[in-house]
C-alpha cells in the first residue's frame, strides 16, 4: 500500500488547505489521481506536540508528533505542510516529524498534517506555531540637534512632516484636532477640530490627503491636505477595530492598534492586504503606537515607554531599540503627568534628513540624530 500511496501524494498536496466540510476530488488506492471520486477527510488525529500557538525562536527545531484516534484505521503515510507547502513525507511509525523554524517572517506559521489511512480515508489536522527573533536588537544612542517650541496643551497622537510644515494629530475627547504647524514658532497656522465624540489618533499623508485615525470609534477620516475638508472615511481593518498609529509605506498604509500586529491597508479601497507581526528576541512587542516609515524601516513608539523600536517590514523583526529616556531633563519630566504625557510622535523630513520626536503635552519638539 505504501507504494500505491506514493502515487497519490503529489495529487493530494493541492488539497492542503481543504477540510472535512469541503468538496474534494478523489484518489484511488490502486490508481493515480482520479477527478471523479470524492476523498473523505476525517478527524482521525490528535496532536501531541507542539501546542497550538507555541512560541519558538527562529532556527529552533520543532518536534511534531501525533496520536491516531482509536476508531481510525491504521496510517499508511503522513505528510507535513508548512504554510501550505509540502515539506516532508514519512511512510512508517513512529509518526513523528521535525521541522526547522527558519522562515524569515516573524509570528504565525500554519502547519497541516495529512494522514493516509489503509481504508482510503484521509486524516486532516491543522494548527500553527509562532516564531520570535533570534537576534537581540541593537541598542542605539542619539544626540539632540535642535529644539523647537511645542504646544504643551497638545496631546500628541500623530505626527508627520510635509512640504516645510509639521502636521500633528491630537487626542482626548473634546480636544482632538488636526494641525498644520510652523516648526520654528511651534504654532498652528491651520487646524481642524474633531467632533467631541471622537478621540483623535495617528495621522499620515497619502496622495494629497491626510488620513486621521480615531481610537475606538472604528472610523478613519480622509481629509484634504489643502483645506482640511473631509473627503471620505473608512473603518480601519485592524485586529480589534481600533486605530492607534498610521504611516505610509511606499503605496500602502500601515496601522497599529496597540497589539504587536501592524495592519497593511490598500489606500485605494481601504481593504486589508496583510499584516506584519512584530517580534524581538523576547517575544511579541505590543503597545505599538505612533508610526513613521523611514528609509525602508518602520519606527514605532512603544506606548508607556521611552522606547522607539526599529522594525524590518519584510520580516517583522525588531532590529534596533532607540531609548529616549534622557531626552527630557528630570525637571521637565516632573511637569508631566506620569504614565500619560509620554513619548509619542515621530516625523521625518526626507529632503533635509531631519528626524523629529515629541510627546503628549511636551513643551518642545526635538530634532535628534541617531549615532
């Protein structure tokens, strides 16, 4: 039977995403792939290891083993699919496999086991594991290049630089605004107030428009960058429906929602096209807040900390930690509300290669240089 099963292995590979509730094509025990007889998928397997969603370090060897349920017929052969791709086939007991977690992408990876039973039925088991980084992020230092005034009433939620001006989105119910700011003076030259039932969050520029998130209202506003009139709105397709930070990455939008996932959004129809799961060597990096895309990397404030993480968008791996704990003096920190008036706001002037940071109700905007 093993040789006969080998004739059907490749044909079954195309069915890896199917489950027992779907309609399937058939495989005969004694013939090659037939397209007329349905295959019966059954729940005949129990997963011994790994646990569903278990976290591994990139490069780890993952041991995968199963039990056959008592009422199921004997297993003839077993296949392993990782992220939809056939990776291994074994033809004899014990029904154990191993897989090296060497994918570059951090986070969730699916795996599927197909067991071909002697009676022609196919056992189907699906699960997943997570991968974290195998590298400790580089600790980065900085120095202050310049300091500019900043409205200390502004509860900064979003920041970007465009055509000589700083644009800022502020939060709090009844206080949320969108502002166009003269950097040298720290004053708004043009602003728009949100309705008091909206808590403003991150902002970004795309194709002549400013997109401003709201926190829990499941609404993002599309606003003309010229006169601040509203042109459209949409519901951010994030994991929890919330909007925290947003930036433009090439021709895509990235939205944070306080988790370790950045949602990738098509700015032409505002639909989700994917996500980036962010991990360092310790695990998922949560509380990702204000975002800025700079020279091919994602810079993200980690809420309630003085930390900016630098992320590789192709993998989700945190490559650098920028600690800004010393950017304010102790006297300046004492004037802030502890746990609330935290670092939040990253803007980049790509023409002049200037990096700006600020925080909620800070009295200054700081231009810094990473050493």
